C-alpha cells in the first residue's frame, strides 16, 4: 500500500506559476511510475503528466506541453509538478498517482485544488 499526499495548490492569476508536490509514504517509491491527473468541475478526470521511476522518461498531455514539468526526487519520495503560464482552464483538483507503468495507476492521493483566475 502506498499513501500519497499532495500539497502546493492554491489561487493564482492567469500567467502565474505554482509547484505541486506529492510525498509518498513507502520506501519502495522508486519502484513506481508517478503521474499527475486533474479533474475540473463537471468533467472527467484527465491525464496531465507522468514520469518513470528513474525520472528518465516523461510524458505530457498536449494541453500542458511546454508549460508544465514533472520531476521526482527519489531521495525524498516526492514527485513535483511545476506549472507555468497557468490558464483559467487549468483550474481543477490535481491528483497524484502511483503505479507500475503508464497508463495504469493503483494508488491515488486526495487531491489539491488549483484555481486560476482570469
């Protein structure tokens, strides 16, 4: 079992930046591919970004390419999502997830709210 705890959400103006963090409880953190997803009101949850266990490979949704960067620090059991040039349409609850390989994730955090004002 892996417990995930997100932080770093908040209210920001369009064009601004936020960095989300997700800390994993388990020492075998390095065994997992990590991902970020988001869910806006009235919409289904959607994939945002993922990073392999080594950090050597990443993948992004087209809507965030060039603006968001996913990274991880295995020594700290933490994965990050740096979000730049934020847009109102990025407003959502952002979830951290862990799994053996994209696109399959077995563990989910509780989410952190990101609100981008226009």
